[in-house]
């Protein structure tokens, strides 16, 4: 098991991360522009990865977009903006978010605190805390940290779904030549009732 950098955000930092993600989505959807982070909080200068997830509040609350990277080379503020734009665009794997949907999506941001390359994912994986990335023979897939908790998945099912997203067999995570990376992330999101941002 090998670990990398550690970045921890305060609640206020997390709330700003979600606010910046929302602003970035709206600037992209309404004006086709890239939001600038502006004067950033100190934590936002750290070079780490980030993900942004957009979930509809209509019907069953289907995901409208999710994008980002755990291999952070950019400053966090810029990583959030990039992830938000990609999540709202066709590049997230779905259809581009439309202006009329802005009031019916919940925005969440996952800030990467650290990454762990593991040889024993079942032992090391902590559901609700870790996202998972799978790499095998040039194929790559990852899943957001909160997904297994939301769907009541076991560790095995979470790993299998990440493999399927990578275009691999569900049990590929058990292969010796498959690289399994645990993404330790702090997740902050808008509340469905419109209240203050919550940390998951």
C-alpha cells in the first residue's frame, strides 16, 4: 500500500468548493464561459485533484454528470472549475446540461485528500470515504466515493462496478496486473432543501 499527498479542507473551504462548482456550471451553461476562481482561499492553491457531480432532483434523482481527476497537477480552484465544466458538458458521458435544469440539480464537490495504491482493496477500502480507480492494460475507470453508500453496495460490488465502468470484467480488480487506487476524498454538497452545504 503506497500513499501520496494529503490535503484537508475546513467546512468553509468545502462550502466554497461547492459554490465555485455551482458558479462554474452556471457560467458554462448560460454563457458558454469558463468561470475564473478569482481570489482563492489558501487551501485552493494546493495542487490536488477534484471531482464535481451533478444530480437531478427530479424523478429518481439520476446523475446528470460527473467529471474530474484524482491526479491533480493544477491548483484546486482551477481543478474544480474544470471538473464542473466537464460534468455539465457532453464530455461527462451524458447529454449537456440545459439552462432549464439548473434549478433542479444538486452540485457536489469531492476534493482529493490523498490517493493510495493498494494490493488489498477489500481490506483497505472504506465505503463512503474512498472513491475507486481501476487501471488495466490501458483501460481506466473510476467511481465517486458516495456512490456505494447511496446504493447500499458492498465493497466487492463497488470494485466490480468500477471495473465495468473501465470496460473490464467485473472481477478484474482481483487480477495481479490490475492497478487499484483508492481515492480519499472529502465530499461537500448542496442540500436538497436549499439549506447550507453539508459535508458527507
